[in-house]
């Protein structure tokens, strides 16, 4: 997917500036490929908790509170993402029913939307699984956070 994105970009730029003949619909292809790239890795990011975050207080946060905090955050995130997935399901169905396509290349939007729904559903399950992992003391951040030595 990334290779295809690079190829489309290179061919479009060379065609545009060297031959004065850009690829028709290159912007649509770029949008599709970027969206696929983002949603394809979404479940893995959720499973490994590799989200962008600001961890200013983590240096001072007691290790014993990490699991309950992360379990609560993952539960909240799973609930919210389940709501987003549910609403996206309806949107994808509407795109399919209406036969919505892109303007230039006439690519159908519905199947792509269903792919987004599937990836969001898997990500929701990953977040829910993280709640269980933290309850068992094996969450992703517990392995990444070294235990501090006890004060003397």
C-alpha cells in the first residue's frame, strides 16, 4: 500500500512536471491509499497502546495505579469507538445503497467505508481486550514501565 502510494506520487509528479500529463485521479488514489493505511494499522495501535499521548504526569504516577487507570481508559475508549463503529456502519450502508462513487475514477466508496467499519470493530475489540489484560496484570504499559526501586 505504501509502495503504491509512493508510485502514484512519483509518477504523477514526473508526469505533471516533465511531460505536462499528470495522472488523472491521482488525488483520489492518494486519498484512498492514505485512508487504507491509517485504518489498517488502527487495531494494532489500539492493541499495543501506541496512541499519541502526553505523559507529563507519568513520571510521578504510582506504578500500582497504572493498571486501573489504563483499564478505565481502555473501557471508555472501547465504548466510544463502538459507538463510532455503529454509526459508521449506517453511513457505509447508505454509501452502498446510493452507489456513491468518486468523481474522477468512479471508485465505489461503500466498500472502503465497510473496511473502515471492520477495522474500527477490530480496534474496539482490541481496546476491550486491553481491559482484560490490565485486570490480569499484563497490559501493554505495565511491560513498558519499569518498576521503581523501593526508597530506603
